[in-house]
């Protein structure tokens, strides 16, 4: 959907709710229809995108959908102190509720009713990262140490400080990013596999089929591996660090931040020489800093350094504004598991949630034109 000649309010203003909190948002995760926002003051804020009497989209006579204005104000956001310091990471726990890590050295679990319990304590250290899997595993990083619990337990020592964690789609393997590469934990009783690169990974993502692992490097580039044979894939040309990565639900595109627009690399398959496409609104002064792909549609939510969030598709110029600019960088962006809701957080303490039912989107399918070239080194436009 292209921007209309008469500006339309962003979807967050029309359909959702936004709270301005007195601490930066450091992460967000969904537990069902509840969004959990990790905050820099050590607290966790929980909110729902829908409430009784709130605005909604309803069927329009003659077809389509229309806005039904709300009759009740948004409820206050629920909030409680979880860490004695900053909350550094958050994930939805496989058993319900939220896992969070803090600079107080505590791995905490917060239930939907607010019940709080410690899952681990590491005095004098930071629980930098947490990750969860579809197979029931939990993982968290404390410096170079990575701990796992769930169907079993394990502990690994990475070659350097851990910078990112991500489970594969099956939930059975864990990619651990650190200086000069990725260590793959491949399950209990198996030796980890090390994938090497010359750079310093800062983010990591798996393709939906589990065939590829891609990391965003501090050196303004991407590096990836085809796991079947260890083949390398290099993707460069970024003006900034691609700190946020996300694969489309069908695995045909990898979306990335680090440029004035969203950079989308073809993975259908990632034939050599396939050049990337761009989407979103260009902003050389306030580039893209966060990306999140819809769990079932070929749709990307892009967050900018000025606080704006828009929806776009690989290879298309059509956009839809989800949130207006506020001057504070987007620091958290996540779709709910069913794709019906989007949550956004900013460095300025904005925490927003909005329902986005599938019926409101009518996007064409992206073209295949950029996926049939042949080289391993590719450059962003």
C-alpha cells in the first residue's frame, strides 16, 4: 500500500496503544497475546494489543475492512521490577511467561500473573542473552559461558564473549556467535561445530529450513554458511552494521538493517551473484536499525533510528506506516507467533502494541528476478 496524498495516521495511532515509560526498552517478546517489554531500569512491562471497547477493524459493507473507533481508553500497562539493574535480554519461556537476563547476574522467570522466580544467579556477572526453542530448550549467555536447560542440561565455553544466540527452527541446535565465528551446539552428547569468519559477528539468523546460518558482522557485512558442506557466503557493501537480521517465512529472502532502506538478499536458493533488493523508505540520516519478518506472510516490519516503523515487502516500493517518528531509535520489534500483532519499543521508552489482522493486507508476490545469478560474494546496493 503506497502512502496516500493525504497523510493517514500510523496504524499504532489508529488501532493500537502506546505507553511512554521512564526507561529505554531493551527487548520485547510475545507470550500468546501478551507482549513483554524489557526495560533499562530492570523492570518488565506487560501489555495486550486488544482490550474491551478498544478500536478494531471490522468488515465493510460491500467488501473490505473499516476502522471501528474505540469506546474505551487503553488500560494502563502492567509493570514490575525484575532485576536490580538493567534488563539486558528477554524471551518468551516455552512453559509460559517470560525469561529475562540482567546486569545483576540473574536469570529470572516472570509469569503472566506477575509471579517472579530466579532461574539462575551469577553474582558479579551479566546474563547478556537469552534464547528459547520450539523443542523446549532455554539458553542463556554469561560472558563466554552458555548454559542450556530443558529436555536436558549442558554448559559450553565459547572461544570469546558471546554476542548472539539463536536456535534453529526445529529447536534442536543453537548458534552461538562470538569473535571470529559461530559455534553450533548440535545436541546432547555431540561435539559442537565451529564455523569460522574473519570478522566479529553481532547478530545471527537461521534460514527456515535450517540449511543456512547467517551472521551480521561488526565490519559492515554479512557472512553465512551452507551447513551441508560448510560453504561460505559473503554479502557486503553496507554503510553501517547489520545488527538485525530476519528471514522471510518462506525462506526466499533475508532482510537486514544497516542501510538507509531494508536490504533483502535472495535465498531461493542463494545462488552466487544474486544481488539484493531494497524496500522501505530511504533515510540516509536515520537508517534502518531493526527488522522483523511476519511469521507467515512475505511482510517486513522495519524500525528506524528516528523511531518510525513501517511495513514493506522485498522488491517493492509500497509501504504502510505502523508508527510515526519520535526521535528515539527503535530498539525492539517483534511479531506475535500468529502474526496478528506487532510490538515495538524505543530507546526513549515508548512501548507500543497493535493488532494487524491478516485481512488488512493485500500485497502482491515479490518477483523472482534477482535470484538466478551465480557467485558467492555479493554487494548491497
